[in-house]
C-alpha cells in the first residue's frame, strides 16, 4: 500500500464512526482553542510591548550616565565621599534631591572613542515653567525629544520634524481638552506658548506649533509630556542657560549613544562592559522592559500549561476512540493481514487516523480561536482597554499558530501509537476468528 | 514429475503449553498439485481450519514444513511473506469479511491497494473481476446492502482480482441457501477448471466435497483418508 492510499484510507476510516470521531475532535478542539487564545494573548501583549519599545527608544540606542558609588553623599565605614564638582542635581531620573555626576564634553569625547559606539548625543534636560494655549490656563509639563529611530504613536497630525528650523512639537492626547481644543485634529496647527526661566531668573516665552497629537501609552516618549524637535530643543536649552558660563552650560545628566543596529545581544553586553570599564553605565530600552516581558511570558506559560492539560485529557479520548475502532475492525485487520498487509502499514493506518483527528481538532480549534480572539480584542479595545490604544489583546502570528497545530498532531500521534501497535500486533488467525 | 504447488510434510500444530497444551495437528503429510481442487473435510474441532491457516501461511506450524512451489515457507519472513500471500492466495470466507459501509468496488480493490497497484488500474481490474461474476452493476453499492449470494460473489471477485494461484475457501456456502450456494460453487469450480486456479475448500458439506477432485479427511488432527491415495 503506498503512502497516498494509506492516507486516503485512514481519512475515510476516520469517519466510519461519525459520532465518535466528532466527539473526539471536539475534545481536541477545546484544547487547541484554549492554547490558541492563551498563545494569542502572549503574542498580543508582547507585540504591544515591542511597539512601545520602539516608541521609547530605537533598538540601537543606549542611555549612558556616569557610574557612581551607591553610597555617594552618605557617610559610610570608609568615611564621607569626596565632593565632586561635576555632580549636579538631576530631576526626572532619580529621587528628588539626589545628584548624578554630570557628563562633560570630555566624557562625550571619551564615549565616542569607545569601540562599538557610532554616535553620541547629550540629552539636554529642559524644565519649562508652564505651557499655555491662547489665553487658556497655564499647565505644568515636561519636555522630551526624539532620538533617531524613535517613533511617536500618533492620534492626529505628524511627528515633529527633525530637519525643520521651525519650532514644532507634539502634545499628548490627554492635554487636548485641558488646553482648550475641541479634539485632537483641532489642536494640530495651533500655537503653544512655553514659558522658561533662565539662570538670571528672567522668564522667557517661546511660541511653537503643535504639529501632532500623541497617543497615551504605558511608556510614552518624553515621559508623557511634550515631544519637541531639535530646533525647539536647542532654543529652549539656550534660553534656559542664559547667564551660565559656557563651560558650565555643557553639563548633561545623560547621553544617548548609538550602536550597530545589527548588534547581537552578546555585542550589546560586550559594549556595556566596555562602558562600565570606562566608568559609565549603559541601559538599553530592552533592559528597561525586559522584566515586564519576562512576567508576561511566565503568565502565558502558565496559561499554556492549562491548555496542554486539556489537550492531554483529549488525547486519552483519542486513545479510547482508536481502541474501540481497532476492536470493531478486528476482522478487517485480520483480513488485511491475511491479504499480505504488513504490520507496519497497519500501524501507519491507525496512527494516521489519530493524526487526522488531531489535525481536524486543532485546525478547527485554531480557526475558531482566532475568530473569537480577534472578536474579543476588538470589543475590549473599544471598552475595557480604551486607555491603552494600540493594544490588540489577542494577536496571532502564523508561526505560533502552525506550531500549535503541529504540536497537537504530534500529541495525537503519540496517543494513537498505543491502539495502532495493538492493531499491528494482532494475529490474523485470531482476528479472523473474532466474533 | 512437477513440483507440487503445496507440499505438507509432517506438520504439527499445537496451542498452549504444559497441561493446557492442545494439539490441533498431529503430523499431517500430503501434496497438492497445481490446478487441483481439494476439499479438506472434517468435523468442527478436527483441525481442518488450523490446517487451512497453516496452508495459507497465516499460521506457522509448530514442527514440520510447508513448501510453496518448492520453497520452505519458514524461510519467508516479513515483506516476502506478505508478498507471497498477496500474490499467490485469494480468500473466500464463510462470513464474507466485507467492510460493510464502503462500496463493493472499494472492497474488491482492497488486495490491489495493499499490493500498491495504481488507482486507475485498480479500478479497471476490479470492474473486470466484478463483471466476470455479473456483479458490475452493484459496484457502487455499499457492501451492507447486498444479499448473501451477492456478498459471496463480491468476495470471490476480491479473491480473484490479484490473479491468485490458489483460492482458499472456508465454508464458502455455509451462510447461503442451497440454490445460491450451488451457484457460488459453480463459479468456484469454473475458475478451477477454466483458469487452472488451485482450489482448496474447507468444508463439512459432503455434497460440496464430492465435487472436488480430491478429498482430504481430517479427524483429531490426523489425516485419516485421502481419496487420491485410495485411488492410487
């Protein structure tokens, strides 16, 4: 018997006893359906995190600051830490009142010379007093810029242009109503006034154009504040530093370095080590969100374990179904053996039947799972998860869906081996005598 | 002298061990020549079914040899054995052993499917065999819907389809009424006569046995009478 005939015969045998087969398929379906949903949940959430990662920072960007002694500023057994004139008060990154050691132009040069660093850019920290649209109320905010490779998830308009000399910025969608605009689209093109105080205690007003409205996200660019372009950053930074001598001006809490986008995890780790050796600390976006992803993966793993348990229960159904089938077809098996069908082929016939049941159960389970999952996530996206735009709770990628089907088929095959082996071993004479 | 198609030499077959040991065959020796029609006759429990299973290579003898065309069948293993069964033998059983819910055609094609014959050729040959038995009009019927006589004719078509050298018939008319049974007998003997297919019939029906060239009587696992030897 050739392979095609074997498959064809197995397929037609599968539906010899329809009710039994359908019930077994249903059991497999439940397992495959659950596995699809739980897997989709993992895919959806992780994909959302990945999207967020690209928003927070490009994959090839690392935030660098000067490494410090954890006990700096506190007396310890080795006595008080020595005063460091480069230590500056930093806000936004650490506890209020704590200091970081600033990066000087020398540090920037040192960083640029480290092997693997393609580009260094100091993070200019800007602290505006308030912002105001038209004659509306004044609000507190923070300001952040975009590094190459960073994206903004936009609700309206466009991201601020890096090349433009015009002052452009994005406001978060939560600001729209407070600033007095009807909706996100209405805000685009309007002017926003930013007040900033320089070192001589003089307040300056800078006008900029709102070119886009950013979606809220769990880790939005600019820490949920304004996203400004380079021209505006420079303007605000210069304004803020009026009255500070030039060499005092160039003190930065952080810098962004770029490395080869094709760098592997090992390369990144090596780069971090070189930075540490040089006295700096580098953190990638992946580091910041790594823990988060690990937790999601663990939860999905537990959910998947439940689905696998369901599948195992279903696989006993397959064993049972096929044992009954072997029992019913005892004489047929005997006849086929008498006619010269080998034990291996008989084994193949029954285990293929198990694989077909597994395939049907998993294909239907995965199909309906995808439909239901897509339905659920689109319903939730409009209701429960409306505050997390861009999140598709249950998403599917072709690879994991294929893997699910293959895994279920493999489980079904394993379940089928027991009855199939019994059929293969059957003695033709005994089988033909069987009443 | 030509080699007999089957040569049985001092065949013993026993089941079980120790005190439960049951000797179904206690030393049987005979030859069957190509083209013969042979009846193996005996009461139930005489060992005639065991003898047929041993002849059809479904069961190996405990001791003694069975030669198929001069080849000791104990040397045939695995694929060779399966091939020998598939190509050389056709089976007709009292209980038909048709698969109930598939078509007559599918049932008849089964031995060729096992042999790995191409589908188109399978169909053509199955139709030809059914035509020979005037069953071609029932080809697409489900086996379960046939009458007893039709079932047995389908079984004969299935036995014929691989052009076997030997047809084993185990009580071929046991489940049929006299007229239908006679009809089936006619078909079997016609095949024996016209195509030279060796026919080995296991039966306790004396009338059927009487139509065979030769009758081998079995009692308590021993050959008690062989008509050719008596004639010789």
